[in-house]
């Protein structure tokens, strides 16, 4: 019996690598799951935490689709940043948040990737105050963002838009996905209890709803004391 179980388990574990199973999964099983149990799109950015250690070195992965993804359109996006480089550097230096930020062109998107300390909304407000005019130039080239210009007059809407275009950050502990999905559906947590064996399927379905994600919340560590603690001692807050 043990030998038979061992053979069966080995066979089941090999199924994902078999061509006929890949075909069946892609065109029959997964579409059926999506129809039967659709998952909500989970919001981008880090989730609020009462733990101070989890409010440092937070990540923002802002992915903004270009209106014109052609080489000419990508060149205009590059120029929108390059022509304002002095203002960008001055603004980034004066953002009232400990952070590191950069602009990237990836595929058909202009992206702003940053690591920051503290509260997400305050961080975005700082950007609008210091380099809002630059964001106006950049956003004018982004698909579906015209209504945000000028950003300094649409701050709260801009914050919501940034969060919607920030990558969903997968939980560091995989089983936390259950709770995130329950909360997005407005359901009480773990009612009824989730089966651990269903976790792989939950991830497959969630990756249909959130096609692009950040894998985990990132590794955070400062030697000795954090920059946030230094600022706090100086009375600067976050």
C-alpha cells in the first residue's frame, strides 16, 4: 500500500509538467475556476500596519501605461523627465519623507519605483507639493489620466489613482492571501475556514485578477537604528 501511494503521489506531482495536463489546465480548468469563483482585484501598495518596523522601507511600484507606446511616444516620455531633471532632483530632495525614487520605461509603461518610510497618502501629497508640475507633464502622456491634471487641484483623486496603478504586493506569508480576499469581498475572515490545500488555486485565480504583482513586501533592514527613528529624535516625524 505504501508503495502504491508513493507511486500515485509521484504521478500527481508530475502532472503540471505533462503537455496534455498543461493544455487542459489552461483552456478548460482555469477558465472554469475563473467563472465559478472570480477573485476581486486587490489594491496596490503596502497595507497599513501598526508595527513601526513595517512602516519603513515601504515600496511603491507605480506602473503608468503610455498613450503612445511607439518609439516616438516612449521618447516623449523620456523627454518629459529629462527636460525637468533639475526640478525633479530639487523636488525629490525636498520631499518631507525619507525615500529613494527613480523613473523607468518598461515595455509600454512609464514607471516610478520608490522605497519610502511612513504613510502612503502623505508621501504622495509631498510629491504633489514639490514636483506636481512635473507629474502633470508625465501624466499628460499616460493613458486615462487626463482628468487628474492639474494634480495639485486633484490631490485626493490623484492619491486614489496612484494606488490603483501601484502593484499589488503579495503577502510575505502566503496564507495571508485568504484574509486579503475576504476583506476585499467584505466577508468576515476565515468564515467558513479556508482549506490550505486550496491555496495554489487561490493564487492562480488572484493572478488572473492582478496580472502584475510585487512578490512580497520586500526585505527591510537598517543597521543599528532606522532613518525614521533618527528623524523622530530630531522632531521631524516621518
